C-alpha cells in the first residue's frame, strides 16, 4: 500500500479532481480485477478501450482513476487524474508502487528479431551454474529462485514486470535478464525501468503486420537503447547492418561483438557436429554443447555480457561450456536407428535459413533433410512465401503444415507459403494441414541417418486454433512418433 502522490512521481498529469493524499492498495488496468481501494488505469488497448469500463471499476471499489479523457460525470469520493498517455503513466506508477525494483538489481534487456530467448535463457543458466542466482523474464517463462511462472507475453505488462522484479530483490537476486520485444517497446511496457545494460542481437523481417514498415520496426527496437543512462552498457552485434542505428545518440558505453568484423568481442566457429561445436572466443578455444553459427553469436553475446557484469574471463568460458540450448531452440534427439530430429522455434525467414544452413553444413549430404514447417495465422503475411522458398530450397523434402493458424484458414496460409517456392523445388513439397499428421509423414518417409527439422513452434506446448489453445508440444509428439520406428 502506498500514497497516491508517491505513485504519481514522474507521471505527466494534465488534470486532477480530488486529493492525492490517499492510500492505494493495488493497481490494475483490468476493471474485472478491481477491489475496494484499488487504482484503475483506463488503458486504450488494440481491441478494447479501458475508458469504457471506468464505471464498472468504480462500482467494484476503485478509489482512484487514471484516464486520458475524463468522464462527463465525476463520481464523488473518487480521485480522477487525467494524463496524456495511460500506458506511459502505468509504467511509471507500476515502478513507483513496487519501490523502483529495477534500480536495485542489474536488469539487462535483450532485443532483436532472433536470439532473444536463447541469450536471456543462457545468461540465466550461466549465473545459476555459478550459484549466484538470477532472474529471467522471457517468452518461455518467468523464473527466479524456486519460482517459475508461465509467460503470456514475451515482455509482460509493467505491473507484472515490477511485481516480479520486487520479488527478485527481496530474494537477494542481483541480475535479471529480460527479453524486450518490439510490441513491448511500442506499448511502453518498459517505461519506468532502469536497465544496466541492453543487448542487440540482429534485425530481420518480422512483425510487419504490427509495425507496417521495417523502419518503424527498427526504430521501435531503438527505444531500448535510447533509454539507457551513461552508467549502462549497450552491447551490439556489429555484423548486423542495423547495429549502428540502434546506438545512435545512445548515452551508454557501447561495446561490440561479431564473427566477421573487428569487434570488442569476437568468435570463430572451428568445428561443428550435431553434438556441439568448437569455438574460438577472443583467442580462447571452447567446446560448447550448443551448435550453429547463429548460436555462436548468442554464446558470444553471453560471454561479453558476463565480462561486462564483472565475471572472470576463464570462469566465464568454463561455465559457458556447460550450457545447453534453451527449450525449443535447436533441441535435438537421436532415434534408435540414428535419425536426428531437431525442434526449433524458427518462425522468421532468417531464423529458418540459419537452422537449415547449420544442418546442411553438418550433414554429409548422403542423408535427406526433411523439414516440417508452417506460418502463424493473424501475423505478418509477407514472410510466408519467403519461408516457403527457403524451406524448399534448403531441404530434401518439405511438409508444409499448420503452425498456430489462430483465426485464419490453415490451407490459405499453406497456399501463401507455396507461392514462394521455385517451380524447380515443387516436387520436394507436400501440404499436410494437420501438424501431427505432418510429423507422422516425416517419420514414415525418413530413413536411418536422415535429419528431420520440425520448425516454428519450438518451446510452445499448445496450438492456437480459432481462439482456443489445444495441447501440442512438438518435441514430445516427435519423441512419441519417432520412438515407434524399429
């Protein structure tokens, strides 16, 4: 419980009705959860305008209302505060309500199209291996200490973030690694947070259904780096052509990492196998259980971050060699008759290409590479033909199937993927809308020594169809199906 006037620190107030010298016992932007003594924030969402539910919030006991437009009738005994932007105000108020926990630990934000989850999870695992403990806020889960919570968004709302950061501080955790999505940045979910560092992985085609243009997508990512103070660090993948744009006008200490350009932290892939790869990081050789050039970037970002956080160089390399892939990120198993099955979250053209190129570099070419892949519904349609073309070009056989069709027709999504396939590659493709059936067919046509890639859903344990989430775990289903082979 805090005084309203304390919660409003740094909030740009346009109008006020009532006294701010009152107690607030909780904050919510969901009118259905309001209890007596709560504050209600009328956020304008993408689907619903929270201003429509101010009356409902008051009936449930809200004693203070944050809104952009004041109601025609102001309820007696209720404090009304008018602001320009409720999303921005919510960020500051959430931070203030939980006593600014981000300033009391080392919060590191990771942004980019691909690699966010891997880098965040690997950093979390690194500090847990070293028994110093850490917090994780990611697409997969929110974790710290013995606590684990399911994630509903890559970057949660400000109240959820600050609530968990406060719990981390209370448990004595010093470092927290958080994925920062373009949606989260655009919707101001990180407003009020104090980052000690930010990592830029890469930028490729994604989320143009939301941002409309690549420039808008890129500029949204840049917001994270614009928010850094001069006591923070900005670690960027200088091999990516958008890296320098990210840190234009950035006040933080800029550090670079790369595989192909001169950088503060550099790496080279010396050897690759399905069991791992040999890397050279800043002149030191290290064997890692994680493979793929794209993962070499992720591992290098992890190494650089640990050094920037004050870890010993040799101890860092030793601990990195013990790390394993994040769930659903190039997660592999081998069947009794030597078929390699790979499950990966690759759901963008660049990510899919990276995984396929990695597999093709490792296999001897005497085996087949069978790819099961789809595209999500109600998302960026421009990437569908691109992913179809990449899958067909780089695979021996492709089974186009459903991902999370959501409210779209799976057949239509598959047709759009097929539009990108070069005519010379059509004979490699099959369309099987039912995802489990597609995995079964991959099992039926695979031979000993082949590699089967199941791409797009990775760690997800559900499939979303027409607004409903049905249990579906690629890794578990693949293990179940492929275990049947003699």
